[in-house]
C-alpha cells in the first residue's frame, strides 16, 4: 500500500457509510409515511388492536394444527405431519409453542412398544381460533366494503 492511500480509503469509506445511512433514513421515512396512509382500523376496533393478529396461531403450521384439531377430536403426531406435509422437527417445535400457550394438549402413550403422541384442542385454543377467524373476517369485510 502506498503512503497516503490509507487516508483516501478511510475518506471513501466514510462517504459511502454516510450515503448508506442517508438512504436508510430516507427509506424509513417513506415506509413510515406510506404505512400510515395504508393502515385503516377494522370497524369497531382501534387501529392498534385491529392490526394485532394472534402471532401464536397466525404462523402457517400452527394455524394448520389448530384448524385440523378444531374438526378432529384428536390427531396423532404422524397424522398431523402427513396432513400438514411438514417435518418431524418443524411440527414438534410448532406444537410445543401451541402447548406452551395452552391452546393444545399433548398426551404421550405407548401402543405396544411404539410411542404414540396425540394432540387435542383445548377450550382456550378453540376460543383463540374463533377470535382469529373473527378478526380475519373483519379484515376481509373492511377491504371489500371500505365505505361501510
């Protein structure tokens, strides 16, 4: 490296960093502005409440688990895995989150020497699903009939 090049490189880096920071701030302003314009509350709810979905259920696999259990009294781990077309690890992680939220119960037994894991939807889980569906229906209505 030639003498003095270190300083030029530092200056160049500082200029680039400044540009990046300014672009980032510009994007934040644009995003915040466009988001504020787009966000309309669901009728009958405040803006912040209308935008809050139950993140525990909203994830695709978890919504699938809760929905499947809403129409089946119980399902085994393998039945859920096949129904949702997911892996063992993915299903077990999502089922654990629902179990931690008390939305489902898990019963482990043995069928001979074969372990059997069964899941059942709890009352809290059914209530959470009903609330989630009502929320989504309200969002859909507000998009279809924005004038009402």
